[in-house]
């Protein structure tokens, strides 16, 4: 039987904009932070898995090692849309789970400009998907939100409350890009980007990096690191299966539902066992959809969750206590591991003002259209 795998070191930088730094320089800060977190050095790592999207062909992992120490270890560079960081983490987990290594480093990093995702011009004619309206991400997720409203009566105000919640959470997270309150009226009256998402209901393009050190249980015990180690209870990665459907509207749900089912089965748990969630709130509409996709409530009940405060800090199942992508920021290649950092920090009891009380099991979720969904379930075992 294969060993349990643990996160023993994890860190992220404060997200922001760093035009004067290179991508490897941005990555190095989180990588060194994660190593320091567990008292290890790059010379202790047996492999590196590096996630980056915008420089996917530029050997970012190897250039990172030029910053922190070239030890000759194998480097795998990963690109998988918004699931890039989660995929790098999963590949690192897989390699340790398979017995190839007992100590590896996973890093996610991105340096982003401002502007719309998916806004580039098509060079090969009309795309097969996204024919209605626009292929930009705000339009795609606006469309998905409107469809949810059509089916279940979800309101503009309920979508906006997601942004209010996440911006409030961010005021307690010193590593979030923005740490400001946005009252409901402010969110609803902000510039409309694509109905029903206003500007304050769209994720923030930022620069950032996050990193994690993974180890086998045997190695964790050898190193005496079990007191702060976080077990990876499940790791799932899916792509969309073919289905008969309307190709006009991209499917933003089934990939997550498949990954959630796989992760819950692997962990031997259900949604009712999860104490906190970091999910992919690229837009406020997306968060509402993913409450249902992750099984946090029944289909059609997501609006009720946000209205009743069940997904806020102190509620039944706190979601995006970091501030989420809406306020913490969304550096594509780093987001998946940044979510791992956030949940691990709560499970260790080290999240300060935003700490989820008695958190023992947490779930992280990212999805990139195209499609790829990564879900991890983490657990802090009793001492």
C-alpha cells in the first residue's frame, strides 16, 4: 500500500504587480519561503514541478533554479489553463505517491498584464464554442450566471453578495492584493462588465507565486515535521468528457462535478465533512455555480447559502476566506498552490483574524476552461 503524502512546507507571496521583476524572481520568493517553512533547502529536493502559463515554453522551472540553486534535479514545467498550479502540485504528489521521490517542490507563478482574459483575436476563423455574445471570460461566466438565474431564480443581488463576502474576508488577509470592504450598493453600482458581473465581481489580474514542499509520511517522521504537516487526502484532475449539448454555451460545470466525485471517493469523505473551501471564484457568478458543483448544497440552493451567510467566515462552510480570486487576485499559474497555502494555514491554526475555528479538513478547487479541473482535499491529523 502506498504511503500517505504530506505538505510539510508551504508559502505564497503577497499578490500584487511587480513589473520590475522577472517571472523566476517572483517564483523564487515563494519557493524559498516554502523551503524555509519546513527548514529544508533546495539541495534536499529531489524534483521540481513548476506551473506557469504565459511563459509555458520558456523553461521557467529551470530558470527558477538559477535563482535558488541548480542542483541537477529533474524539472517538469506545467501549463493547464487556470488549473496550472493545481496540476503542478498534483504531478508532484503523484511522483511522491508512486515512490519515485520522498521530497519534492511544487511552484506556481504568473506575471500578468491588465485587461480581459480570452480577449485575443481569433486567427483561425469562427470558434466552435462561445458563438453567442463573446468568447471573453467575463461574457462566458456571465452567460453561465444568467442560465442559473433562468433555472433557479438567482438574483443580481445574490451574485453581488459573493463579492461583498470575499472582499470582506480579504481585509483579514495581509497577502491579498486588495484589502477593502465593498458594500452591496458599491458592488451593484460598479461599472457593468458583462451582466450580471460588475467590475467588482470579476477576479483581479495580478502577479504572484506560491509553493509547496511534499513528502512521504516516512520522510516527514524522519525529519520530525509531523506537528505542522498537512496530509493530502485526495487529488483529482479531470477534463470534460464528450456530451451532447448546446455548443453555443461553454460548459463550466461538469468538469468540476466529475473532479469532486473523484476527490470525495478518494478521500472517503463527503461535502458534509469539509470545514472550509477555497474555490475558483473567477467571477461572482462562478462561485454561486460551484457551491452546487462541489455538493455544498443541492442544485438551486446556492442563492440561499449566500443569503443566509452559510459560506461566510463563521458560517456552516466558509468559502474563500482568503478573499478569493475576486480580492486576493488570480495569477493564473499560482492560484492552485495559493489555495493549498490558504487551506493549509487554516488547518495548522495559523490564519490569524480569518481563522476558521477547529478546521481539520479543507478542499481546494480550480477550473480552467478548455477544460481542466483540479481538486485537492487536505487534512490536519490529530496530534
